[in-house]
């Protein structure tokens, strides 16, 4: 959404269920916006998969404190070597398949590929987070 950034934590499963979300102005750093959301996750979440922007000291501290494993790509030239590289590769593929597909599905359902029909942070937050809530409700429906 132009001018805004939707920060989202979703399950990596057959059904993509948002667990936590926040909408911020686009200039807010990803690791700063997602930190409070990590504290809200259910206790049984053990792995947090993120892209390179989430490989930040503050997020590592939160995950360590909450007994979670933060899995992000490592910086530096490819191919990466060292312990855990294959596990990180598998987790990164899962994360990409989940969040990228979720984002596209969400944008398609709620017509969010361009400008949103709102102005201002509060109204745009209501629109985006309300849409996330509707998506959560609809994903719980058994067919």
C-alpha cells in the first residue's frame, strides 16, 4: 500500500493464518515495527522465519528471551557455508512461499494492489488491520 507498510506474522502451514499485524508509515524500520508483535505470539511458536531485514540484534534478543529461534538469511556472498545453512535454506523457502503467496492473496481479496480508499494512519490502519481480521475469520471456516 503506497506510503504504508503492513508488518505481518503468519503461520507457515496449509492455511496461512495471520497471528499478528501492524500498519506503519513506510519509513519505519522493519525490525522496529515487528518487535512488539513478536511479544504477542503464542507461546508454542518456536521458529520465527524472516527475511534479511529481520536479522537484527533487537529481534534476536526478543526471540532468545521468548525461547524462539529466529531464522533469517545471512549477509555476505553466496553460496553461504557453515553450520545450519541447509536448514536456513529450507526455512527461507517455506517463508517465501507462505508470506509472498499470502500477500498476493490478501491484496487480491481486498483490492490492495494500489492506493487504499482511506487517508491518514488511523483510518488506513483500520482498513488494513480490519481486512486482516476478516481474513482470519474466513480462514477458520470449515468447508
